[in-house]
C-alpha cells in the first residue's frame, strides 16, 4: 500500500491540512470507508483527520448526517443534492474545517439507465460555508470506480484547502 498513488495523494492532502492547522472529516457511501483507510495509512494522519462517516444505507445518511428524507425521495441517494447534504452533515457533526462526501453506484449491479454503474456524486464543504459538488462517470470495475472516487475526493479537498475550487 505504501507505493500506492492514493497513499501519496493522501499524504499530500495531510501535509497541506496540517500546514493550515485544519482537520477534515469524510462522509462515504459507495467507497465504504476506503478514503478514510488511505488517509489513515499515512503516519501522523491524526493531525489532520478527525473522523469518517460510512453511511451506506439511507437510514444511516439520515441519522448520522442529517440528510433529509425528502432529498432522498426526490433525488435519490446517488445525487449531488444528497452528497451536498452529506458534506454539510459531516461538517456539522465534527470538529473540522473541511469535509468531503462520496455517494454513487460502484457496481457491478445497482445501476439504472438514469444512474448507471460508475456514476458517483461528490460534495465538499469548507470553513467559509462554501459548498461544491460535481458528478463523475467512471469506467471500470467496482475497484476501479472506488479508487477513482477516492482520488477525486482527495483532489477536491486539496483544491479547497489551497483556496481554489
């Protein structure tokens, strides 16, 4: 795992956050804690990582992150609207300046014509109340989709930590 590019990216994120004196939290669904695993693979990650929320089910998203049932009913769990509420909820339920949220369809099953396998929604919440979201359509198998999702969440956190969007 030490030679893994995701560990390198997590280390870069950790260094940036530590230099700013910021802590982060992650809210994950389809990655099931994979992003948190990469963050904590880096020695010293406790200086920048406060907690992770693995909210695989809708009830977990509601109970742990305050995602509104109406949001899930109207837009579904795989939506930027849900990702945004996950990121805000993670910020509200942690002692951090920065959060990232991931929700999507990693496959191999579960896709629909509207939300195919590989569709992943992201959101990032920052210390100034900023909230950004985007949707990606990743190719590959389950592992490839999840790895690309972790890379994307880290890149977005780095952008916010560096003051850009």
